[in-house]
């Protein structure tokens, strides 16, 4: 089955904030899912690079690398800033981080701790903050907090699927 490339994807506007608890649960579970996938693998599989693409550890490290952006965008929305902060579309942080040289346990722990911060922040939002709208800088679409949460959950699944493909 052919996958749609990340930068070619579009995302629906989520019109029911009542779905946010379900999306938060997806976000909460991503570190556990990642650990379950990666823990049984040996170092050669974790660090192998195919066709110049990221290794499994680099995919995992990228998830951790993105957490500050997600938390920052959540703060942008919570504070009513009209446009979300930009992402580094070159993923320079991931390219220079040497995730293949980092202990897998450290990568998993970093992602888990950072993700818990995002989940905790989502759980403390006030109802009126859920209505704030900001423009996504790349997609040029309006996003609310639920849309951002969905986007992050989809980004997680995109990279978990990429890892699964490498494991084949």
C-alpha cells in the first residue's frame, strides 16, 4: 500500500472538542507504543540506514526533537497568538543530533518525559482556550488546540509507521 508523504498530507478541521480526550489518550500512548516496538530490536537493526533515510533510532529521536515545537505551538494557541510558530522543515535538529550514538533507553525516556509535559499541559487548559484559533504556517489552515493535538498524533503515527516499514 502506497503511503502519502507527510508534506503532501492535509488534515481535517476537528469540529468537536469532545473528541480531545480521545486524542490526548493517543498522545499519551505514543511513548509506550514506541518502546514496545523498539525494545526487542538489536543495535544493528536500530541504527541501519536504508536509501539515505533515517534509521529507526533517528525516527525515534525525531519524535523527541519535535516535542518543544508542539509545546510551543500549544502555548501559542493558549495565549491567542494569531499564527503558530514555524517548524524547521529541514529537520536540522534531528540530522545533527547523532541519535544513532545515543542510548535507546535515553531516547525513549526523553520522548516519554517531554510527551508527558505536553499531555499535562493539554489537561490543564481552560474551555475558552480550546476555542482560540491560529494559522498553521505551512498548511495555511486555521487550527485550534484539538486540531494541533490531532496533527501531533498523526505525526507520531507517521513515524511509527515509518519505523514499522524499516523493520520489515
